[in-house]
């Protein structure tokens, strides 16, 4: 593990650790497989130029004086012109320079972030490569922090490494500094959860901040596990496949840059500012994540303490962005703490995958509910749906607490509550219902009553909401001496599996070639004499 010292005056006893494990660089073949897993390959197949074009991004790196990306590195292969290097002694626009030296860790992070050919956002317009210590002391912790104009910041570093190295009060101070900056400048900090697992409560700052995204490493046993030590918030938010969180983090950062780029150019509809807002991007990334087979949460915590919302899948998130922005159908007020069943509104949101960027305003003694109604059906009879919804809002600038928002899913026909996410400490609410019967449903964004500065932060709160109601089917048809298996490309993240029989223990074979995409269908051709007689689609 490569370490460097952090010398912020407020935290003179802490270490700034680059999360680098010798030997964990996976190589281009493994990176290509990871691009398949996180939906990048599929996105590039069906969407033109979804590659981070025009985006400015930042990459602070620990390890001074070794913190710089070498654009000519074989895993980066970017021109030198888009890079600015920023450290204690000034700035430079060339490499090498006198500010620092090349970092193997920085090159590896860059290769996953925007490098060629294995990066996610391969066509970013500019990279600000900071010495992490100077980035923290000179920008984040500054009395009057300046706008760096980089809407996505990848942070593959942590303060401390195991519980106890950072006290709860120090964590809270760090969280506030990053949250205030994020809220002021609409900056999405994507930070590694740390490699301090598998014990619980090992997620380290700055990934513990409310407004950022904390990233775990899927398939890596030492990836840090939530919840946060201060008040038990759900972190990490999401995972990506990698051998350490240093390298899962830039995959999510790259996905965020791609979604912002496509939102800005109008792929999400006319609300381009709303589509590119950090809250919308966070909601879409969490809602598009693929649930591993053992994903679970412990209500009222909204996320899995190991995987967060699941494994990032930028194609799924893009499809929800492209579903468009749709406002709520109705709003109601009820006395504080009262029941809030569906109100009988007849309007319907026509997109079963989509998003909204809106506000909810509660009264001093009344809860406020925004209702989103859906007719969940696709003409396939009683085929069940999987329902996923994610609500995101910020901890506001200068605040120590958050407004209390909840997310509910009701059956509109009988007013029965299907699912709810009701955390009192998180600024994320997340619902996942794997088997949802077709019908009419009311998805509710609820805000608690209260007088500002007494029991809530403000009467009005801006939020982002993303949703997906999907039914995945597999079709098997004979074709001469072969079987043709097809299924929809959306949602992505399922693997074709077969078994010779259904006698326990069932041994599922997933050794099939990558599907060919035709007319938004995955297509796999297998021999009719294949030993597999039973087929299914299975999650990771």
C-alpha cells in the first residue's frame, strides 16, 4: 500500500492514504470485461458519442510529490493538451513539470476514468490533476472556496484507513466541508469507500459525505462496508468491479461524466440543466445499478451495507435519463404524521423508466406528498415487473442536518403499501421490489412537516427522483439445428444461464458468448443438441 502524509492544519495527526494495492492493476483484457459488466460496451453500441465529450473533470491524487498523470502512459493515451497540473507550487500545463512526478496510481486511476482504450469517459475535454493535500487545504477547506469548474471529481484517496484513525468529530467536519462545496457549486464528489473491510463501519471520509457518492469494489473482499460511524448512514452508495476501491471509483466517476454529457446535450429531454444536476446524476446512477443475487438492506436503511444500490450500469442509467423528465401528477397535504394513501388522481406518467427534478414544500404542521402515478403493464399478461425507485436530495450548504424526505410505493387500486424507504439519517431513499404484479401504482415523495430552524431545515426541498418498472423475458425459438435465445437489452446486467435439469442442487452454466444486439434485443445462438434444457437470465 502506497502512503503519503497529509498536513492539513486542522488534522495534523491524520494520514492521507492513496488506496493502491501492489499487483491489483487488472490489465486491458480485464478492463474490457469490466466495461461489459458496467454497461459501457452496450451503451456505445446503441448510443452515439456517449463518451464524456465536452466535460471537465478533476482527479486529485495523494502521494506528493508523486501525484501526476502521464498522458502518454500506455493505459492513458491521451494528448497532453487537456491536462492542468495543480499543486502547492503553482500550476503547469505540460508533462513532465516541476510541480511533482508521475504516479503509477494516478495513471491506473486515469486508465479507468478516461484512458484509452479501457476508460469510461474517453473523450473528456479537460482534466485538472491536483495534489490531493493541496486540493483539500487550498480549496475544500478554504475560508472562501473557489469554483474549480469541474462538475465531477474522482477521489481515489481517503483520510485514515481503519475505525479510530479519524474520530467521529473529524469525519463530521470533513463531511461538512465537502457537502458545503458540493451544494454551493453543484459538484459531484465520487470517492472510494476504502479498502478496510470486510468489517462493518469501515467506510472512510471523504466518501462519508452526504452529497457525494461512496464507491465500493464489487468482488473485492477488503472493500469497506457501511454504515458510517457518526449516525449509521448507508454508505457505500454503489459498487463497480475492481481489485481495489481506487479503481472501482473512477468507473463510477466516468459514468457520471457520461450521464452529465448526454443530459447537457438533451438526451434526457428539454430540462438539460435539471438532467445534468448532481442530484439527478446520483439518482440515475443508483437507480440503474444491478442488484447482486445476495443484495439486501436492513430497513429503514435504504441500501445494502456492502453494495449500496448495486453494481453501476451506465446503460441502465442512460435509458432512464432518456425516458425523460416527468413531473408529479398530484400533490396533497395531510396533518403531520397522518396516513397518506393514494388520492385517486386519474393522470398517469407514460414512461415506466424516467426521472424528475422537482421540489416538495411542507407546512409547519402538515406533511406534503407529491404523487407519481403509473399504469404498470406491457401487454404480457401477468408477467411480474421489477420496480426500482431512488430519491436524492442534498444536505444544504451550511447545515448540519437534512430535511426528512421519504419514498413510498402504494397499490392505487386498494391503497395497500407495497414498499417504503423511511431513513431518518440518509439523504437517499431507495425502493426495490423484484416481483411487482401489473397494476396501477402511486409512487410518493413525502416531506415531513415542521417549522424551519426548529424541526426541519427548510420548508421547501429540491430533489431528484429516478424510477424503473421493467419486466425481463427470455424467448427460446428453434432455428434449424440451433436454438435462438433473445431478450431485451434493457435492463442490462443479466447473464444467460442453462441447466440440464432442475433437481437440486442446480448447476447453472453461464459459459455463453456475448450476445449480438439486434433491434434492441440480445441474441444468442446455441446448438439444439446443447446439453442445457432449461434457460434463465440471472443477476451477478
